């Protein structure tokens, strides 16, 4: 079995693969400070929930954009799972060639999503991840990570409204019945959801116009489903895209090791 872990700015997501089947999918908040024992206990609880023992796990692969928690998190894996985690980063072949001006500055999460989209659905493709930030990343037909756009995440934008504007309440992020809102809550919901639909459609259309090629548009991220359901510009919503990317990278890594 394989454990795949993505450490993002908001959440830590953990997947457990038995062969090609994802048998467990769990989530932790990133922003709470925890010790290695706390991380270890939580991961062990997730394994128990899927009726998996540490001895059943062959490897653990991790991608992260949060360096400050890595020491504690990785030590928790080592102590409780008795595995040395494989880290997505320099020295790990992902199958994606990053053509940015500074490839090392591209987040591991974006590379993992690009790998998941490219190997699962083929290229050229545009990968849209609705996370703490929303990213639009273009991968060409040969697996080259060529261009990217980064903008404010949906929840990040919502939090900015209710923390910076004293009279705006914290709200549930969902599409209201109509854009013709009559309450403060539905007005905020309309602004967020319709605003992000419009932003997504415009950026996707501009990519297509600038590149002049047909491409699949694949969305992921917790709030991405809301946008996907309300636009024709996104072809596929895959909530497990990051897990798939980590699994593809792991398979490439193990194949390279055998050579």
C-alpha cells in the first residue's frame, strides 16, 4: 500500500492507495501547531479508520508548500509508520518539465497537480486548483509546464471580506438562488461565486486565445466543484487529482530507482 500526503497552506490531505484503488481520504488543518507525536497519532488513526496497519504500507510520498511544519510532520511519519518519506522536490523526477524562469520557485503542489492532470487526461491541458490561492497552470502535449496564473483563493477572498469589513458576517460559500440578492449574506455569496465563475471563465478563454490550441481544462480543490457546476469552460472536476499526481510521481520514482 502507498500513503500519499499533500501539505497545503490550509489543509493537509492524506490518501491511502491499495494498488490503484484509493481506499482512504483524510484531511487535517495545517494552521494548528502540532508536535511530531500529534501528527503521528493522527496519521495512525487515519490508517486504523481504513483498517490498515503500518506494516501494510510500502512507502509514503509527501509534497509540501509549508516548510515550517515539515520537521515535526516527517518525524511523526518516521516514528509511528517506520518509513522514510519520499519528498517531491529537487532530485525527484516527476515526468513534468518545468519551463518557468525559476523552476525551483514553482510550488510542489502545482507540479503534482500538473502530473496528475497530464498522466490521467493527457495534454495539452489547463489545470485549475481552487485552494488557498487559485492557480491556472498550462501543460503542453509533451508534459512541459509552460505558463501559470496565480490569483486569490475563494475562501481567502471570503475571509478577507469578513475580517476586514466590520459589518460583514462570516458566511457559507455557496451559490445563491439568484444574483438578484436581497440580504447581506446572499449579496456576499453572489459576489464571491459569480465573481469567481467570471474570473475563471475569462482566464481560461485568455489562455485559449493566447495559445491558439485546444486543451482540456481540469479543475480540482475543495471549492472548485461549485465553479465547475456553473460553467461550460471547465471540462473535468477531479477532487483526487493531487493524490493521482503523487501516485504517478511515486511510480516514476520507483521505476527510475530500479534502473
